[in-house]
């Protein structure tokens, strides 16, 4: 089953400094048909104006992954962590027992990013934050796991999360094909960060989402130069 969620059907909130699209119900956007996808709870497509951001606010028991597409985001939290994550890089925050953090675009131009929330397997874990550079050359024509909690993910260089899930990305040239097996009991959510593709023969436009389940294999063919981000989770 592949359910395409076109970009123009996503939840939308324009706060002036923040222009956000919601793949799943979030804040003032509520759609009972789009509450989550397995353990994946939130996928926000955010555009943050220069000099603005999210003031300090708390989280707990959630795995929060930020995939920066353009610009950079600066993080500070109650654990004493501070860091600037640039385009192409990824940061994770395991909220666990509780953490307060802020996220600001301190750059002279807008920042665009995906913010992805995954429900943890164990509640009350120790909070954690981390960031890492992932050169796009390392993910050409194949998925690179950026953050994960499946066996072998962190050993392969992924940032750690407290969930049997993985956040991955790939870049494809026009006409390139990528095949990814999807095990029984697993679900995937795929978004075209740039460009367009087909997924098992179904068209996927720029920044569309594809909710995937009960497919033995995911076959992606790029229509043009494409950058794709996918989350695999327990269904």
C-alpha cells in the first residue's frame, strides 16, 4: 500500500517568521486520518525566517530528529548542550525524562528543515543530544542511515535514537533506481526533499509524502536530480 500525500494537502500554518507544513496532525492542524504512521508521529516541513526561531520549551519521551535542508539551526538546551547544525547535517534530541531547548535561525537568510518525531520504545530514558555532518557524496544512489536505533545502525555511523527505527537519505541522478526491502511489520514514510520520483510506479512530486506499508520492496526511480528522506519504523 502506498498513500501519496501531496504537498498542497498537508496541514499549513504561516506565523510570519515560521512557514510550516505538517504531514501529520500537529498543533492547530488536526486530521484524524493523519495522526501518525506507525511509530512516526510528526514530520514538519519548516521554513524559518532569518533571526527567528523557537523560544525555550520542554519535551519528554520523544525522539526528535532535525534534517537541515538550507541554512543552519542553532540549538541550546537545559543539559548544557549547544551547537549549530548546517545544511546537509543532522541533529537528534532524545527527550526522555525531560529537556528544555531552543532552536534559532541565527543566519542572515532563511533556514529550511524537516523536523521528525518518533515515539521511543522505552519511556523515561536519559535525555541526549547530538549532531553530525553527513556529506551527500556518501549517499549517492543508496540510502545512508543518519539516525537509528536498529541493530547495527550506530555501529555504521548513525546518530543514536531510542527507537527501533531509522532516518535515512539518498540522492539520485535522473533515471537512477534504488531498491529497498521492507520487512513484514515495518512501515516507511518517504519525502522528496528535492526533485521528483516514482515509488513502485506511483508519482511522488517535490516535498510530497508517501506512506508505505505491506510492500515487500520499495522501488524508487528519480525523474530528475532528487534528494529523498525516508523513515522506517515499526508499523
